[in-house]
C-alpha cells in the first residue's frame, strides 16, 4: 500500500487511500476493535455524515482521534471538514465494490452480538 501524501499543517484536507489501495486485512483489523466497530455501527445507523463531536466515546480525546484516524487510513470512513467540524461517513460504495457484502455482514453480526450481550 502506498503511504498517503503528507498534509501540510494549514491544510484542511485529510489523506484517504484510493479505492484500489484499500486492503481487506487492513479493513478487518480496523473493524476488529470494539470502539471502532461501535463508531462504524453508529455511522451506519445515522445514514449520513456525523461530526466527531456527535460520538460520546468512553475514552480520551486523543484516543478517539486515533480510532477515527485508523478507520480513515484503512478506507472504512471518509473524513471531511465542513467549516470547523470534521464530518465522518462510511465509504460504503468503495467497500461494497471491493468486498461485496462484507460491511453489511459485519454490521449485522455486530448488531446480533450486541443484542445477545445486552449492549
């Protein structure tokens, strides 16, 4: 995988892997963390972009930032600035084109697990 081009400190653009560079093992690794999976589940339920501040995660701000960065760099989410807010959306089209049914299957399994475990 090619390393994303560096983004200058004053830039409001964030690096994302192009569709053709998204790797299955990287996506699965990103989704294997319970906190990141909960972010993806919430994004899928929201159906649109959600700001980082929308998420009330039980971790520090720096850890939250790390989780979003892992999801972005793996190709699971796209982050864009809208004014001062960093908006997040699932890259459903890209993931479905590369790995048909994967995201839906993972989200369905995560939902069934949450129901089974009471969370």
